[in-house]
C-alpha cells in the first residue's frame, strides 16, 4: 500500500506519459529491483583498512584527500555506516571488500597468510542483510610494494609474496561466495609501473603474465567465485608506464576467460567506458565495471548523475547486457561526509539505470535503422524532459527508502549522534 498519495499520483501521471512512448513503467520497476550494485567499503575509512602495520598509503597510486571528521576506525563502525546507506538506497545490493579490511583481533597477519576466518564477520553480516560480497587483493600500502612493483617485480621474493597474497584472497573469495550464496568477484588490480620512460616494457609484462597464471591457474568453483583483472592508463608514480595496461588485460581476459574490469577513471579523459562495452563483450562472456568520476585525472571523485554515467547505463541496457555486466562503485573522498558520498554515488548509479530502462530503445533503434537520424536526434532530446523523477520517487517509496532530499536529514542526524563522537 502506497503511503504517500502525492507520490502515487505523480507516478500514475508519469506512467501515462511514458506509455505514449511505448514504455511500461511497472515492468521497468520490477526489472530495476533485480539490478545489484556493489558498494566499495573503502570510501568509509579513506582506504586505511584495519591492519596493525601498513606501508605508505600512497604506495600504489592510491590517495584519499581530505580530513572530514567521522571516519570509521574499525569494522563495526564501518558496518554501522554501511547499514545506514542500505536504508537510503532502493534495492538489494552487494558489498565490495579489500583484503586490508581483515579482522585479526589486533594480531599482525601478513597478507599472504590471510584466511577466510579473518572475514567471517563480514560474511555473517552480509548474509544477514542478503548482500552479495565481492573481494580484492590489496597490492598497495605495504612495505613489499614500496618499489612500485608487485606481481611483475624483478625480485623473486617480492613477486612470490604477492602471488601468495592473491592466491589467498582468491581462496577467501570462493568461501565468501559460498557463505552468502552468490558468486564473489575476485578482482586483481596492481600498481606496477614506472614514473619515467622505461627501456624494457616487455619483461615486466612477461613476469606479470607468469604470476597471473600461478594465481588463476588452479580451478575454482564458478558458482562461488569469478576472476577479474583490471587495467589502468597511469597512476601516481606510474605516469609513464603501467605494466597492467588495458590492452594487456584485455588480451589476458580473452585468452583465459576471466572477466575484464573497466574502471571509468582508468582511461584517457576523452575515453568513456560506455563505448568499450559492446567492443569487449564481443569477445568476453562478462565484464566488471568500476564506476568512478575522474576530474582531469583518475581522482576517483564521488559518482554523480553525469552524462558519462548515463551513457554507461544506457549502453548496458541498450545492449541487453544486464546479465553480463557487473556494476560496482570505486571512489574515495575524505573531504565530505563519507555516508553522504556513498549514498550520492549509489543513488546516482541507480537513477542512471532507471533512466536507461525507461528509454524507448526500440523506437529509437527503428529510426536509426531506417536512416532517420534527424528523428533520432529529436527523439533523444525530447526524452530528456520526461518525468523520470516521479518514477524514481515512486520506486523509492516502493522500496521503503526516501525518494527526495529528506535522506540528507537522516545522515546529518547520524553524523551528529554517531560520527561526531569518533575521535
């Protein structure tokens, strides 16, 4: 039973308007409810993690800027913050963990010795909330990553350490997927590269391939874990050369049947991941998206409802890729309230997906196929003023979450009552 009659009335009027375009909004909302987005845990604590000893956080090209008060200091606080987010975004989703978020009871456990028991509380929490779990090895912010090389290091001891770490996280991922009843995506990203122009680009890539083969070679149950690899154009300290480039990992994914992770901030500023979806999915079964917002560089700003985001969502829906594209968020901003950052990004991603699903794609495609590019242009522009906000508000009401700006009052109260007391 709809509680807010004004929201219901606005939705009915919007539904009638969309019907004139051949779109059935009730069916769209049922479809929307089946779209999960993987929320990254590292926004909540500025990528610090819970290890007892770590290296320089900037090692590996990762750096959260800002010092807004209220950062989660332990896993319980981080989970409490996440629990608030789930009350503010519609649908059932996933949580994305990094290995440095292990809970070791204050004991030092090296990353190549991590086990499922160090993430058991995360698994129990996720299962109790009907969340899927995704997982990543943490090949950065560690003394063994201080040279800028991990899986492609020329030092056999360094290379072996990180291979063992990734083998451990892959085993953990399989158990996480089994525990929550949904396949866990195990995504490998490494920071390896050089600040200045290298002489030998080939040897590090040969070593990386050999390391990946050791990590991903042993068969794992795909019902519980899926493997993904993630490339990048450049990073802090690897401005001139990245070993694991997009081209390297695309070839590796095609050759070995892994997922390819496309991160929105990992390409040239003029590139968009939307255009890469149909190209890569011609040759791959599935891809993973890390949705971010770069500002002049891979700065991982909070995702907003931008043209790039809408284009990505449109391509997922237009191509019929909903079952082949796994959507995750990846950004970290320490200059604003972290729950706000999470909530804005999640709601923006879901709004973009809703807008894409409300598009009369068949009508547009017919105009395009008959060469009516004038009509296509006109129709696309007219669609921009259709009442998507009314449909979004109704969807949120259906799902029991705030549809408008009132969610911000909830976070402000939480900040005053809970986050402000963290010192």
